[in-house]
C-alpha cells in the first residue's frame, strides 16, 4: 500500500489495514500525512503529524526522552520553532512549533508531534 502526502487515513480502515481510523488523542485536529520534507501533496508520505492541544508541552518532552536518536534541538518553547518545512526536525519522532506562518496546512503558532514513516 502506498501512502502519499495528504492521504486520507480512512483509507487504512476501508482497505482493512486497521479496525478504525487513527485519531489524535492529544489534540483537536485529525492526524495529517506529509511528505518527508513537509510537503502537503504530490509526494510519498514520510511524516505523520498530530496537532497538540494547549498545555501538551510535557508530552513533547516524553516523546523526545523515549525516542532513540530523537532530534533534541531546543528552541523558543523547548522544541524547535519551524519557520519553513525544512525546519521540521530530522529525528524519527518529536515535536515542533510552527512559526508565524502556516506550513503545509499546519496552523501558525501551534505545537505538533510527529513521527517519520
């Protein structure tokens, strides 16, 4: 099965890969698939991103502590602030905050957890 950037995760359910659609337990928005360099569409999926609700800073710390080879770049809020898609950390999992402008449909000034596929 090929998952591309912008993929609707309901396809994993309807394709009988998963029993239910993956959901975001830590935030208000759906989980998003982006390209490995943060592209919104047109490339193979490489990054799964979940918007975190306000006050989820500790969750990010736990993700970094529990992930081997996690990117430990520390920025303004304890995680990197990504001004562009190329600023998203390269580690296998972690967190980042989007800067003043949205990136590939991710809202500005918001915190996101990610995992690489």
